[in-house]
């Protein structure tokens, strides 16, 4: 007889968590712009595989996997930012949203929004810290 550790999550619960997170990401695809929006639409809505999307884009499947994970992380951080927008100043929110939703580097988003790179980096760290606090208190976001 196998003993199951009390802290392990059953496979059924893990599948439900993954499905719910995929549904949450699919709802936020409209926030993205350009190539990222097309890639996530193909992956989440139309059911293309990573290798099919990679072939169409012209990169390897492993690079496509990393890119999709990166876009998903940016969407989660954007959700944290939108849900807690009262914490951020207007310029911080503008820089962070520009960076997360358009995929532009922090340096370029700071210059386009008319603020320093220091302010952009500080705002981004604030978002990541906030996500960490939410994950510790409520579980995974």
C-alpha cells in the first residue's frame, strides 16, 4: 500500500487548476497586441500545437514554448497590475502596462512614456513583489 503525503495535490485537482488558468489566460488575450496576440490566439483558442506555431513563425519548438510561457507570465503580471492599480502612480501604471502588454523592453517603454529607467524598473519590481505576496497569501494566481 502506498502512502500519500498530505501536502501532495491530486492529479485531478492539478488538472482543474491548469484548465482554470488556461481559461483565465484566454480571457486576457485581447489585452495583447501584434504577434503575441496572434500566437496566443492560435495556441489557446484555435488549439494549434507548439510545433505547428513554431513552424509558421520560423523558430524552433523549444523557443516557441519559452515565448508562450513568457507571454503567459506577462499576462498574469498585467492582471496583478490591473487588480491593484490603486497602488501605482499613473506614470508607473502606464510604463508597466506598455512593457507587459506590448512586450517592449523597460528601457524603451520608459523613454516612450517620458520617465526614467529607474522609475520603470522600480514599478516592475513592485508588480513582481505584489504578485509574490498574493501567491504566498492566496496560493497561485
